[in-house]
């Protein structure tokens, strides 16, 4: 705080002194705000002021200072294991071009062929891509009896439009799984695959793909209520420029996405059904609280504990450090159990003192008189059974990272596309994301599955099921 020089202070009246001190106090506050703003600007500004701010990420870490001594060269270091592309067998090559020397490299004289095998050099390239176009000529005939003309129909399984099953599956994945816009998808088909395509045609293909997987999608969605445990999460999105929510529910061998107009419990029930008998791994959002069996995510809790540690309030900071210490102990026990160092019963016994210490800490915060701690600790203390479900039920994870990993591609899609433009677009997205993530979990080829689904649609059949093989076998039995 600024001080008044003693020689001036002696000459001041009490009123003048109080006025000057008030000005000094205000000046100190302004300088503190200015310093904070300068620090923020410095953090957001590239370290080289001659380049625009957009050339560097705002959260980029500063470059490390090089240590004195011999600098390490970029790239592979001397003595590292060599990695090279293995040659494929000659019979698997598309073309074999023999190259014979024209003459001696020293004198130019004639050469006699050696019996030694030739050195092999292989060049990989892409073929010139030409679409496969099948033309169906529908001939007519007239009846000699009544004179009616009859035209031949398309064979079973042939689409009535101009898009075949493999093209439809590829375009569907390009727009959903690979997150390309309608215009970029049409440009890709035209420029690289030589298939004339407009953005409007990609929308028609999108609707075809969406219809082909509607029944398998509903089958997966209907089986969510039969699961013993689900990982559930949600993220904001948009539909027709209106706010919506993208939900995900992850079962052991399949995943289901759904887009709804809000983040209410009704949306959750619409996705997973009545979940009273299901253990949900989730965050602490209010719409989950009607569930009797929840496992709150300890990864979210860790971020909350760190927020307490970062507080300027000493009491809050101490609480954050105490809770974070127990968090580290808990996950050290969990790591030991996951790696097989300790058995399930040993893990449960080791967690007992950690659980009791967390209870005492939450009770301490509940009656601390600190407004920043009371609400936080009350929430955790009153529903503390949701913190420890994974210690009572074998096979439950302590975090909701599984759902967050499944949701991440959809979040990237939303950031690139700003959501969907229609209800039909939302149905396509939730169904295609479901196929993509479920095929990943089941180690299936999503493209080949969509090809089979499109073939089934054009033949008037139902697309193959996405339910895990064990579930299908049990149902058949």
C-alpha cells in the first residue's frame, strides 16, 4: 500500500489525510487490476510480437530453454532400431518391370547376364479411380391378347435411385464418422472418385443410410434397460439453431447416442428407459439423482478438489489438499487392484480408512461456516453412498471416462458443423455415431456393416443386428 511521506503527513489535517489515504487505496486497486490484465494479455500474446496472435495457441506452453553442451539433432538418433517397409512378394505386385543394363558402366562394353537374383525396388501408388456403373435396360413387351404394354422391373436388391450400397455406405461414413460437411463430401466424391455429386444428393444419401440402420439402432436402444451398468454422459449441441443435448450411454459391448431437446431426466429416461435397477456411472448433474444406484465420477471430483486448492481462501485450500491426498491414496489402491497386486477383498479393506477420512473431511467442511465449502460438502456428504459404489460392486469403474471417450468424436463433430439442421439430420447423426462406436467396441468394420445394411435395405430386408454375439446366442436359445 502506498504511504504518505512523513514530512507531508505532519502538515495534513485529519480530513485531508483520510482523503489522500482513500485515493492511495483506490490507486492500489487500479494498479492490481492493471497488473492482472497485463498478465492475461501477456499469456494470450505470442512471445514473438511480430506475428499475429492467431499463429499460436493461447494455451501453448513456453519453449524449453536449450541446455548447454552438445545439441541433439532432429530425427532418429544414432544407434536406434531401423524401421523400414517390408517388400511384398513379387507375385502380389500389380506389374513387374525388368530393368537390364545397356552396357558396362566403366567402358560401355556388352554385358553377359548373371544368374544372381535382381535387386528389388517397389513403388506404391493409387490406381486411377473409376466408378463402377451398372446399367439396367428395362425392355418392354405388349400382349397380343389385350394389347397392354409391360415393362421389365428391376431385379431384387437393385436400388431405385442412382446410389449403390457401397457408395451410400462410404458417403454416410464420410459425413458422420469422418465429420465432413455436405459440400466437402460432394467435392470429395467428384474430385477424387469421379462421381458427379451435389450437396443435395449427399442429403438424400444421408437419409438412405439413416433409414437402413433405424431398426438395429432401436434394438440397441431397447436393450439398454436390460444392462446391469451403463456409462452415461451428455453434451450441448444444436438442432435447427436451437439448443439441444447429445446423450450417450455405453454398455459393455455397444453404445447408443441420442439427441434430445433438453437435459432433463425425461431425456435420460427416453434414452435408457427405467434405470432404477441399473448402476449409472455419471457426473453429479441433478437429472441423475432419482437413480438409486449411481457411481459418481472421481475424475470430476479431482477437478473440483483442484479448484479448492487453487482458492485464495486458506481454509478452502486446506480442504482441497486434504481431499486430494485421500484421492491419491484411493487411486493407488485401485491401481494395485487393477494390476493384480492385491485381491478384491484386500482392496475393499484398504479403502475403509480412506472412506472414513473422506467422511470426516466432508463433515468438517459442512460445519466450517465457510460459504465456499458448505454447499460443496453438503452435496457430497448427503449422497456419499454414490462415491463408493465401485468399492461395493465388483466390475464398476470409479470414473466416467468411458462415456467421455465415446462422446469426444461427437463433440468434435458438433464443433466443426455447429450441430444438425433438421430432425432427420439428428436421427442420422445419432444412428451413425451408434454404429461407428459399437463397431469399434466389437472390433467390426463399420464400412462393411453399412454396406450390408444398404444391401438389406435395397432388397427389402432388415439390416444385420448390432447386438453382441453372446446376447444374440442367448436370445436364440
